[in-house]
C-alpha cells in the first residue's frame, strides 16, 4: 500500500479515491454477536458491501434481523430516511461460512476473546484473502502481534477496538502491533473518520488506552472502602458530584458487571507481569466469588429493587465534605485524579499514544468530563507528583510509582 506522504513531505487528509473505493468496497465482519452486528451496521451505513459471517447456524441471519429493527427505529425517530435504511440493509449479507468470503478490502473479526480462536482465524484469512486485505481484530485485551503470529504479511494486521454499542459510540482505538505497517494504520484511521467515528491510535499495550488508564478509577475507590475510609455511596457521590464523572466507580462497576470489570483488570495485571499498579482488590474478588455481580444479579456493591432503584445507600455528605480537600490518601477525588493523571502521562511517556489521543479516548470511551492530561495540566503536574509521592510514602510497594513524565516537563 502506498504511503499517504506527498513529495512535499506533508500529510494530506485521506481521499476516498477510486482506488480506495476498490480496496475497501467490501468489508467482512466475522462473529455476529453484540459487537460484530453493530460494526456491520456501521460499515453498511457508511456505504460498504458487508458480509456478516458467523459459523453458528442462524446467528448471522438473526443479527441481520436485529440490524433491520434497529434501522427501523432510527427511521421512526426521524434520524434516518427510509431510503437510506433500505439501502444499508440491502448492502448487508448474512453468511454461515467464515471460510468462503468474497475478496475484501477489510475484514474485522469480533469472535470470542480467545487467542487460540483468533490466531487460527487470522492464519486462515491471510491465506484466503488478497495480500493487501487489512485484517483487523476487535479484541479488547489480546496482543495484536500474538494474533498475527501465523499470518502471511502480518504488517496488515491491526486492532480496531470499537466500543459498545458500535453504532452509538464514537470512539475507535486503532491499535498497531510491532509488525503493523504505518501505512495501513493511516488508511484505516482515515476510513474510521469516513465512517463517522473518532479514531485514536495506540500501541498494542495491555488494555490499550481506555482500559489501561481507567484502572485507578475503580482500584482507588475499592481501596478506600477496603480501608474503611468511606462507604461506596459516599465515594460515588464525591466522584460524581465533585469530580463531574457521569457515574461513581461503584455504580459503574455494578452496571458493567463486577465479573467483567475484574476480568479486564486481571488481564491488564497479568499482562504487565502483575504490576502492583493494576493488582485487583480482595473487595472486588469477594463480590465476584459471592455471585453479587451488580445490576444483572440484583445486587453487587449495592442492592437493587425490582424497578432498578438502589436500596438503602445514602451518601454521608458530612464525611464527603471532610474528606475532599484533606490529605490525598483519604480524599477520593484527589487520589483518583492523581492516579488517573499518572497512568495517562506514563502511557504517553512510553510512546504508546499521544497526549491528545489519550484525552480524546477517555472523554469519548468512558465519558470523563475532562481528559486526564488536560486535568493534570490544570492541577499542575508538580502537584500530582507530590500527591503520588505522599501516597507512595503511605502505601509503599510500587503501586504509587510516579511517572517520570510528571517531573520531566515533557507535557507541560
Ligand atoms: N462486548 C463488549 O462490550 C466488547 C467491547 C469491545 C470489544 N469486545 C470484543 O469483541 C469481541 C466479540 O465480543 P462480543 O461481545 O461481540 O461477543 P459475542 O459472544 O456477543 O459474539 C461472538 C460471536 O462469535 C461467534 N463465534 C464463536 N466462535 C466462533 C469462531 N470460531 N469463529 C467465528 N465466530 C465465532 C459466536 O457465534 C458469536 O456470535 C471479543 O474479542 C471482545 O473482547 C467486546
């Protein structure tokens, strides 16, 4: 694939040239579950011919039906014309064969999160598809190079990490492995923009941007409650009302599922050789062992009534007022922000993503009111460095390790 760099050395904006149309005209999405069906809808809506393939009989056809209903709902709300809805559906074909796909410009895989399945699938795709077909994975946590290990021409393998639900969520993390060619990253980044998405780029690092940087949002809150500093409702209140986060960490993990959140955290911890910074808490392990997984089981951190309201969890506002602005070790907001900033600047420091992309990813992927780098600038990186040092003194062991970028002036 040609690079997009012009003779003058400038980086032009992506042109949907005839050649690009040819290359990307047909898109295959493999795996027609929650993510695959949403991605197929987005791709067909952007004008591609789309094959949505799933080996389990009836699954792809059912997914196409669900997409049809979702398009009908958009027409009903006046957000899509009948003609566009019909044209989108008309471009989308369901298939039960993942081995007999047409030649595609792009294949996006959304099969279960299992390295063995993904690796076999990519090896097979690389033999059947043309050498310049981009092979993308929607993995949330698996290393891109591990998935590409048996692929012919592995420079065309990359991650396209969509967020759930793909038709609604604007963010896509475009993830490159060691072997991924920058030219493919460029092209796919431009393609995501053409699909109406906001792409951010990052290296294939554990958790990519969002799932890595967000870890302390959950972990610090759990540690505060474990230590008896405050109850969950009070911590949630502080993060929501004083921090401007749309949900507090406990209500959010109850919503996501404590098991799902623990699995993501554990995966990042394992992939970083059990770095203390990502160590899961006993607090969350106990919830999962007890089967109290959150809203889906009727109780998690909180207990839910049949109508979904939280039962008997009032924040202690007097306690909240005492904690906020006090020592960082017991201030839920300052402690969480310091660790979010530290994590974000460290990712940038390691060269895994740009500061701008980290901020965009956290605002769009988990709806933080501000990007953590921007927040760090506002608080002052020197202040954050002092807070992390204070936490390190209070809780030695490596979890509260300041990033060199807090004090080297590179992000000021
Ligand atoms: N659910 C999320 O919120 C979310 C968000 C971002 C990324 N992801 C990632 O997207 C991928 C898919 O997740 P999902 O939630 O859509 O899963 P899902 O279980 O809803 O769908 C997976 C689909 O893959 C099919 N499948 C099973 N084995 C297969 C095989 N060998 N080959 C091809 N297809 C096979 C299944 O029939 C199923 O329809 C995973 O890698 C996951 O980590 C999920």
